[in-house]
């Protein structure tokens, strides 16, 4: 590339800034611990940036786009949701769930439009700039992760509530953090390898070292395995050539292949036994998911509805006494800890086929591109992109990493780049369109940008009120929390999780009628054990002990080994005067031997022992005779 001079137009510079912002800023925005799609602060920024890119593109002198099969699959994945909305009644809040997919789809096409008029040498230069941005962000996340490990989380002194490693970066999840670091390690290795300046080589070397240390500390075995798989792919061509030149005997070559396979199998076994409880937990989740897939094999339970349906299927799973050995694995989750299982459960075999086609077509187009003669370092860059893509795909088999927005953005960016590069000098494409945007399209771009700015500001304000309400409730400032929740619900009227929080707050201040209405309504689109617990309290306060018992029993069916619902049942029976039932629940708590004796479990057992004592029943009047 030496000696080449690039002249960028003002639109190309603006487009680069938008893309660098999406790839660089989005990961650094914090996940703020509330449960909603793809971490709201990241998504709102991404949405605004994408529409900023759309506005810039529509001001171009000419739009050029060539359509191929990969583009078609990307589009069909989004459009497929629309007929399903009308064919099925299981797609609750479809358009709220699918808005992120729509933004990612628009991002995919925008990237291609932005680089459609650039030469391969210009694209190679652009990719190198992208790699530098990603390397900086990766290094910053790694440094922040090491600070978290050392207890120096300046932004969140209290840390994140996580059962995983404390190294969660700005993602709020160690597995997502691990996947992000693993996917960008090849980028750092590439930049380290091409540097001729000693200072930059040292800096990238430090970045690699810090990233690998942080990756180990995430304790994300899936990320480690994915990175190793990606690096094997990276070094395979040179290794194959080396073996071909140095090893002549067929038996030796077969021995090498067998040794590699055995090493991979030993690594998988080692990864499993490093934390067998976690591995068995995933197997349990997939077992619960199989009946969901079997019930709706072709169309699924609905995009974004896995978390809603999971608890219902977990309850059915525990109806079979054979599954009692999995009691301690019971959990409330939003995704299947495997993108492939999650996609199949939500969108059926058709959705899985479309997702599989994306991966197949990526490697098909990558192969077509890389066999061509290239005078730039484009082939190396494509290989680096492919390794990052492969890391994400491998990790997706054992975790739902594409439910983290920055990883999804990187995934779609890789797809978009390989699609765009495959079109260079290709003749056999479905069609080619060249549009000269008129004033109407330019005005439309500006209008869409301002509409999205308004939506982002409005939705963001709603989540700010939600977070304020949550903080107030944690401080037991119920009235203040309710006011904030109500403000948030006016802005986010379709959010059933928020409706649950408001209903639960009303339940705890004794506003039973409002609480029951809100909590029952929230069950149409949100499913959580705490809804049933809050409903039980509200029904108790209203004197409807039968419904209160029914709601608590639902929790015990979903989570047989969790003791606190049984204590609440004992208190309900005591309040209703059912002594035998109360004693039975208390004895169950005392005799239970949960695998993990946490402080909460010990406290519940102590409370049960106190309630079971004769003095308690005498004091409450049941044994006074």
C-alpha cells in the first residue's frame, strides 16, 4: 500500500466517524443492571448512531448497492418476524423485541453502502483504522476488568452483583466480557505483527498481555475455548504448509492428526471438569428447552419470548420425579446459554436454518474472496475478521453472547464486510441499483434522525425514572419509588417487567387492588417468581387465601429446592389457621439439604426452626389450650 494516496470525501469522513463511534463507543457504555434487551444505554446510542449514518448516506451524490444471497438472508431474518406476528399468538410485544434486530439489519446494509464506492486498497486502509479503534477499546475494557478484579471499580464502587467473576467490564457479565476480549485478541495480534515502530509494537504487546490476563480472570471457559479454536484456524494454513514440507510419511501425518484430535478432546474434558457444576447447569437448561422446541418445532415460541416461557417449562420438567436430581439447578433465565438453542426455541427450525445460512454464506464468500490475487494485505485482514467471527460463533454454542449488543454489532460488521468485499468485481449478482438521492430523500434522512433522537430521549428518560424508582425501593422509600415507576410506565406503557415492579411496590404498601391488577397484567409478557410472591402477599392482604396459596405453590413447582417460598407458605398457613400444613412446610425446610448453604438458606432454616417451636405456637394462640 506504500505510495498510494487516498482522497476522502467529506461524506466518507463523516461515515467513518459514525462507524468508529458505533464500534468504539457502544462497548464502553455501561450496563446498568436492569433486565432489558441488549442493555438499554448501549442500544439507545447504537440506534441514534445508525440513523445518523442513514442521514449522512442519504446526502450522498449517489447510492450504490449490489444485492447477494447473504443480504437476502439478513433481510428475510427480519421480515420473517412480521407474518409470524399475525400467524401466532405467542409473539408478545414483537416489535418491541425486534427493534434491535431491525437496527442491526439497517447497520449491516449501511456499512455496505458506505464502502460501496471505495477501492479494495481504500477498504483495506479503512479496516486497519477499524482494527485500531477496536484494539483501543479492547485494551480499555481489559484494564477496567483488571481494576475490577483488584477491587478498584471507580465507576461502581459497590461492584456488580454477579455469581461469576468480578471481571465484567462494562457488560455486566463475565461471559460477555470474555467473548469480547477473545474476539478482539486476533485484532491485537494482527496490529502487533504489522508494526514497524518499536514504541507501537510495545504498546500492542502490552495490550495483548493485559487482554489475555483479563480473559483468564473472567473465568469464561467458553471464551477460552473459542479463542483457542480461532487461533487454530488462524495458524492452520502455515502449519499445514510446514507439515507438508517437513513431514513426508503418511503414517506420521495420520499420527499428527490423531494427536491433535486427542489434544482437543482432552481440552474439552478438562474445560468440563474445571467447573462441572456450571457445565451441568447448561445441560439442565438445554434439557428444559427441548420440550419447548418439540412443542413448537417450526415456528418457535416467539422472538424474545424464551425467558417468558422458560419458567413454565421448568415447572413441567420438575413435574417428573425422575428430574429431582436437578432441583439445585433450578433458575430464572432470559436466554438459553446457547444461541443455537435459543434461536431454535424462539423461531423454530426455520429460524435456525436462517442463522445457519448466515454462517455458511460468510465462509462461502470469504473463501471466494481469499482465493483471488491481492496486492494489499486484504487477505490477512479478512483472515483476522474471520477469526473474530469464528470466536463469536464458537462461543455462541455454549452461551447467548449475541444477546450482548457490542458482540452482535461485531458479528454483523464481519458479515457486512465479507458481503461487500465479495461483490467487488463480481458480475453474477441478483441486481444492482444506483440511486441519486433527491431533496425528498435528504429531508427524509434528517426527519428520521430527529424522530429517533426524540424516541431515544423519551425512552432513555423512561429508563432513568425506572432506575430511580428501583433505587428508592431498595432504600424502602416506597412512595418515592412508586412515583418514579409511574412516570416510567407512562413512557414505557408496554413494558410488563416495569409493570411488575410497580405492582410489587403497591403490594408492599398494602394497596392490594392496584397491586393485583398490575401484577396479573404483567404476567402477559413477563414471567418471574417474584411476581407470584408479590401476588401471594396481595391476595393474602385481600383475604383470598386460596389464590395466595396457588401463587406460592407455583413458585415451589418452578424452584423445588428454593426454601424461602416454603417459609412464605408456612406463614400463609399459619395466618389462615392451617396448622398441619404449616408444620409440614416447616419440616420440609428443616430437613432439606441444599447443595449451597448460603446465608439466606441458613436464615430461612433458623426462621423455620423458630416457627416450629412450641413457644411460637403458644404465643400465637394455636396451642394455648
